């Protein structure tokens, strides 16, 4: 990484921003349902059909539909704020219905149908919160600190959530644990909706007027995937997520489930440490350059593990990979905020999430195929290749930006609407000491 240029904004200062504490707390509660979900959902589907194969396939279908429809849901919420609670109620209702089938049992086709319908509803939390942080934080360094805090909190929830889900299953049952998840959805999103009302969040007010020069150029209405360079960013995220998923599975036959669990905890710890350190520093390199450097650093760690597949090397490599991946995601979110107008920012952020989730799914499938045929050594090599391919794709896309747009505001009394150009024609300034 390029050398930092001294300390930046503090996390305490970020949480002291107007409405920030309430929004941050409510977002953690809303995200908890996603952290809890994986094990209760899988085992409930197993209880409903008696088959792990059916349960795994149905859970995979749920995840795929949920990931692919993430950007449209984010666009819907950005333009119709009331849709957030409608999605939450629909999502909680579907989880409750699936929990009931786990108690009563049902046919496999109905399980697939319910899983597919449930995948339509998961409300966006991450894209919504990152859009909010971009409006709350007035300065670039403060915004970086806010996005780092948000990413670290999300990583922590997803690290702790599965353990809490396992406890609920042990105390009650998988269907009851899934019913608790449904309750957490309602409580979490009611709290988030209340915090949004207090903050006077109105996503539709951020859309530009017909006289805005960007509207005449089609910038506001343009879909994020059509923006120059954005696809390369998504491929970088996808490749990195794919590499991590391959490593998670390939480590099991090499070192055993217990040791792999410890390695994955170390990887999560690396993400938390990396995210917290990253947010507090001021970096001289532009975000687009940092993105490539972080991707290349993670690839180097994976290549080292592929060349020397020893346990101490794995521990160091996965810690470094976790740190690089969280910092890479923070940088990607920074670029989304700087490069997209307010009317498409949430949707663009949701595409980053979708790329990560699809990369994880692809990595799991790839690891399984490689382990059956060639063993863990080939899987480690494939992980490094996947991460490296993402870096090359991002580099081939050229510089994503050259000039930062000013931002409009979604909160009362903050910001103003201004110009956003095409990614190939914009530039991000280097962050320096004040």
C-alpha cells in the first residue's frame, strides 16, 4: 500500500454527526437478521424435506435470487422510501412461512418455491447506510472513516451471527431459530425506519431536476453497469470474494475443520483490524489506485500460500487477505459515492454487494470441483488466479475516475446538488493532511 499521510478523522467524531448514532445502531440491528440466517435456514429446509441435498439447493436458489435482485431493490428503496418496510414485512412473512414448513414438513417443490419467493424481499441495509454516510459526512476523510466503521460493523455482525444462530438452534430448534430471524427482521427494520424518519431521509429528493446538466447528459438515468470502468471494479470484487470462498473450503481437507475455523476467525480479525486502521488514515494515492494495490496485495498473499501451503503461511496469508478484502470493499464504496449521482448511488452500491455474493457462490462451486479432482493444492492456485484475474480486469478497465463530483444531500440541511460526469472523464484527488 502507499504510505499513509498521518492520522485522519476519528470514529467518535463520525458517531457524533447528526443522527449518526441512531442510524448506526439501527443498522446493526437490521443487519443481525442476515448474520443469523444461514444455518437456521439450511436446517429448517432440511427438516421440511428430510434432505440435505434439497435444502442446500433451495438455500442456494434463495441466495442467488437475493443477490441478483439486490440492485433493483436498492433502486426501489432510493426512489420509494416506504418500500423499505414493505420489503421487510414481506421478508419476515416468508421466513415465518418457511419456519412453519420446517415444523410440519412439505414437498421439495414447495420448498424451492418458498425459497425463491423469499429471495425477492430482503431489504437493502448496506447500500442504504452507505448512501446515508455519504450525506452525513461532509469531508472526504470523514466519509472514509464512516464507511470503514460501517464495513467493520457489518463484518462483525456476519462473524458473530452464525454463532448466535447455532445457539438458538441448540436451545430450541432450527424452525424456531428461523422464526426468531423473522422477528429480528421486523424489529430491526422498524428501528431503522424510525431512525430514518428522525433523520428526515428522503431518497427521492436527491434525484436531479430536469434542468440539471447531468440529466440532459443522461447521467442520472444511466444504469451503473453502463458506466465506464465500473464493470472492472465489480470483477475485482467478484474475483477477491471467489478467492476467499475457495480458500475457506480448500483449507478443510488440508488442515481439518477445527483448524480451518480458527483460520477463518483470523481472516475475520484481519478484516476488522484492516478496516479500522484504514479508516483512520489519510492516503495520498487516489482510491482507484488503492483499489488495484489492495487487490494485488491480496493476490500476492494467496500466491504465497499456493507456493508454500504450510499452516503458519496460511495464518499470515488469510489475515492479510481479510485485511485487504475489507479495505478493498471500503475503497469500492468510496468510489461508488464519488462516481455516481445520488439517484443511482444506492443501486451502484448494491451491485458491489451482488458481485461479492456471486463471487462467493462461484468460489464455493469451484472449490468443490477442484477438490474432488485435483486436491487442495490446485484449489489454492485457483484462488490466487481468481484474485489476480480480478485485478487484471480492473486494470484493463482503465482508471475509474479522475475528478470527484460534489454531492447532493439526502438529509435536511446538508449538501447541494452538483455535476457528476462520466467515470472516464472524472478524477479523484489525492487525500492529504489538512
